[in-house]
C-alpha cells in the first residue's frame, strides 16, 4: 500500500455545499441592503474560508464594521441551515467505507470555520473520518501547510505516506507546501481543465477511481 492516510478537502470534494453557502451569503447580503450573488459567483469565491467568501461577496471598499456584521449574520444563518441542501457527492460514502475497511486513515483539512467543518463531518461521515480540522485560528489557513502537517503528525504518519484529495488551486498549493502527493477531483467546484492547468498531474472523475491509488 503506497499511502496510509487520505486527507480530503471538504467543500467541493466530499460535500456539495454550494447551495447552502449561497443561500446564507445572500441572506446576509440582503440584510445589509447589498446585491445578492449568483451561484456561479459564490462558487468562484469559495476556498479561502468564510471571511474571504464574505469579503469577495460584499462590494469593494465595504467598511470594516459592515464586513464584521455581515460575517456574523452569515455564520449564524449558515450554522443553522448548512444541512438543508448539502449532501455528499455520489460515491463518497462508499469510498470512505472501503478505505476504512482497508485500514486507511482518513482526515479532513478545510478552510471552512472549525464549528462548521466538525459538525458537517460528524453529521454526514460519522465513524468514517478519523479527524477533521477547520479554521480555528490555531493555524494559518491553506495554502499554509501547518494545519495539514499537524493532522499528519497527530495520526502518526509522514508526508510521503499521505495523499491529499481536493478540488482547488489553493489545495494544489497546499499539497506542494506540505510535500504530499495530490489528486484533483473534477466533480467539485473546479473542472478538470482548471486543475490540470494549475498543476494537478492527476485528476479523477468519480470517487471510485481513487481506490486504485491505495
């Protein structure tokens, strides 16, 4: 077995969270009297954490107080509604079940805020994910590798035995910074062309294809 640990991004890799994120962003924007954003815009804004998502969703030069208020409104609404439309991508539960049966360790490292990351993993993947890390402020967000390296160490592994599976440019950069192998997924928020153009040497179309790497 080449890899002992599979680390996954969450949004756009394990879970399709796009509609719930967009709904909560637009509720917060409407409350402040700002124009709402389209699904395609929200898709482009996702990846660097919810603070960046809200910053990009607000008009340029929005003042700091308005930004903080909008961010609080978003987080409050999202925590209460993040499981309404969100669901695992087809084949994800089956993939995680097989990996567990093979003794492969699994983890999530996400730029989503910590409470949201842990709650979604507990709800959708109970018993199938060994540990989940979101943005708590303890480590810098991806593409900084510190959070991922901490997870790898906590699970008793070395980077050369880790495969990172994800869907964005930030994730490609994170893998390089952490010195772990990377596989892109085309079913998420970025397509095969984008991933290959930005340095992903391997891109898969369905979760079942990942099993050949273990």
